[in-house]
């Protein structure tokens, strides 16, 4: 009798635990759905606001955090909906950052090595660009850096942007400072079209919670679109990009 009673008690306890987990899952799914609906509403509202309207900055301040949440939802996998991963330690977070390369280095050391001032104005290049492009391997970790004229639209400024060549990045990324230098009054909440060395491509804001929030990145989509041939010479400390 005692065994049967204990079994019933365990069964009831298990049922309560499963119901609690089901309720928790439903609540988290509802929260994610609400966040997506809010993001859609804000983006739609922003599209109706005229250029240079002060309301744009306020809306962007609400949209960008939601965009980051959405990226996490679709890149981290469904298991994060059920159980959030434990917060990483400060030591682990520090290890994931590009500690040896910051945007200040692009202004100072990298500009000198490439003989061009980071985010300085430059004439727009013709469609198709000028190749090959020569760059440098910077710092103790030999970060591959190249400078390419960049423009968001034909009517907007063209500036020299120093990019970190990252074949593991799916898309080209720009820092908030770079977007400002390119004449954008607000940071686009989603990927936008632009021109890098005369080649039309997509660019997006650097993930502000990622490991390079202020470093422009030349990603795999751009390299694929030009059929890039990448040559790296570690002895000379140089990198070369050719269009095939």
C-alpha cells in the first residue's frame, strides 16, 4: 500500500512539474510573439516619418534593441525559448571580444599603415570598383584590414572605410560612427543597400552585443559576389583582394 501511495504522490508531483514547465513555455512564447509584433509596428511607423524628423532618433532607440533580440531568437536555436542559457562570466565575455582591435586603432595605427585616413572623404568609384586592393595584417593577431571606398547611395558621401576581412561573417557590417560619416542621420534598424568599392551589396549595423561592435566587417556575401581571390602573406604582413 505504501509503495502504491508513494507512486501516486510521485505521479502527481511529476504532473505538477510538467504543467509548470508548459505554463513557463507558453509565457515565453507569448513574450517573443509580443516583441515581434512591437518590432513590426515600430518599423512600419518609422517608414512614415519624414527624413531628419527628431522622431526618427526616438524610434531607432526602441527598434535597435528589439532587432538584437530578434537576431538572438533566430540564431541561437529553439532551446533558448525553453531554457535561457546561464549568463557567461566577465572573463568569458572578455575572451570573446576583439581586445586587440578597436575603432580607435583604425583612426590611429591602421590609417597610418594603409596611408589613408579612416572615414575620410573620397571620390566615388565607378561601378565595378578598382582592383586589386592591398591591405595589411595588423597587430599581434594579424587582423586582415583593407580600406575600401564606401557609399550608401549615389547622392550621399563616399568615405574611406577600413574593414576587417572576415570570411566567417555572413554580411558586411558598419559601426555607428561609419554610418554617421556616410551621411546617415539614423542607424538603419535592418540591413540596407550600399556600395563598397563600386559593388552594390547589403550592409548592416555591427551587432552591438557582439565581439566587434565598432569594427566594420567585410563579410562572405560581398566576397562571394565578387568572386574574391584572397592572398595573405604572413611574412610580409599583407593581404590582397582580387576580383575574379
